């Protein structure tokens, strides 16, 4: 079993975190998803600490439960933890809540939150270059995030006036650069790598749409690029795997998972329908408010979880002050 050392390390990490929390004197622990195997977080209960989970990712890719026997066993063990031992959960998307509740047989409290942004720098605009349709890919450059699907998308659109801007860093960045050059696609795909914030904002401002081609082997939570696209009034081309439909449905052009041709077709449909792009821009103005409303924030969700879990917890009334100190 080649992955046995990995699984053992994830169990060991849970016990190590519990040990450190006990030494710290914690009464309650909030653990980020992916920090350790969930069932192993039982270690916190063993040492007398209530434990909850913050889901930045889903338990499985939406619509694609894990097929391997090992992962099915892990999910079964996790389900016992969520149902009987976990104090609760918070998470970045409604899908995170649906999955953990399903896993716990609906015996776990879940409080969702939305990523929060400062209300500046987001100048809604559509590219003024009518002879070129610019699409932005922003995020981690990895195969499971769909980075190499950009190659086939570009080849399918090679006869169209389309340019794809790729922004970000990741394990596949060097390989992607090499593949773009080998395929002679450097006139269609520009790989910027990691950008400073002002430079990234300029990429958004000159774009016509944003591409989020997450694949079925990645358990996405809700990519922040989807939110930033909406803040700029841009259409989001993605599949259900992004889990963005609950919050950003009117801004989304849906594509089929793992099918670059579907993403290419969505790009062409937007190119040929400027009125639809304008409607989406208008819809985005209405969607933006939820990401500036601090009552939707992670601190607010955590406050609600603590109020639910701890009888003596006094809930906060306003979260603006929390953010004023943090920013």
C-alpha cells in the first residue's frame, strides 16, 4: 500500500495538533480542512477538547464521490467522527455544508461564510479591444485545476480572436510553459506567472471573461477567482465542480467537467453575445454585496458556531470592528 506512510502521517499530525492544543490550554479547536484525516481528530476529544472543522474544500468533488476502496473506508470513518464527535463545522460554500451534513447523517451544525474583500480596486469594465476576446485563468497552476485543459481550449479556438492570460504559480507552471511553446501556442496563451496585486487587477480589468476549469479529481470549495470575477463584472465560465452556482449563479456560463470543448463552446457563445455579457455585468453589481457584508464572514460563522457549542459564549453584534482592526 504505497500511500500508507501518507495516511499514517495524517493520523500522527492530528494527535500532534491535539497535544499542542492541550499544552496551550485550549477548550475548543477549529481545524482547517486538509490538516489531518478527519476521523483522527478524535484525538482532540480524547484529551478533552471540543473540535470543529473549517472547510475550505469539499469532502469530495461535487457529483463525483471518491471511487477507490481506500477513500470509501476513510469516508466511512470520517462519517462516524462528524456524526458523533465533531462539535460542528463552518465552510466557504453551501456545497461544503451539504456534504458534511450528508456525511454526518444531518447530525452536525454547519455555518457557512463567504470570502470577504475590501471595497476598492474593483473597477468594473469590459475590454475595449473589440478585435480580441481576452479570457483570464487565475489560480494555482496544477493539472487538477484544469491548467492543461487550457492547451486544448486554445487549440480549439486557434482560428478565433481569443487570448488566454494565465496568472498564478504552482507545481505545473514550468511544464505548462514548455507545452505552450512546444505546441506553438504562445500567440494564444500568455503565461504571466505569479503577479503582484496591482498587476493582477489590471489583467482582470482588460478581460472579457474568467475561466475556472476545475477537474473531477479536485475537491474545490469555492475559488476566490470566481468572486473576483464577479466583483469586476465578468462572466465566469466554469462547471458545477467550482461550487459557485449557489452564490454566483447569474454570472456563470456553465461548462461540462473535464471537457475542454465545452469550455471552448462557452467562450464562443460569449464572444457572439455582447448583450449577454452586459446582462451579466449588471447582475454582478447585485451579487457583489455579499462579499462586503461582514455578517457573512468567517469570524461571523465562527461566532455562531461558538454560540451554538458553548453555553456561556456571548455572540458579537457587529463584525465591522473586527475587520477594521485586521485591515
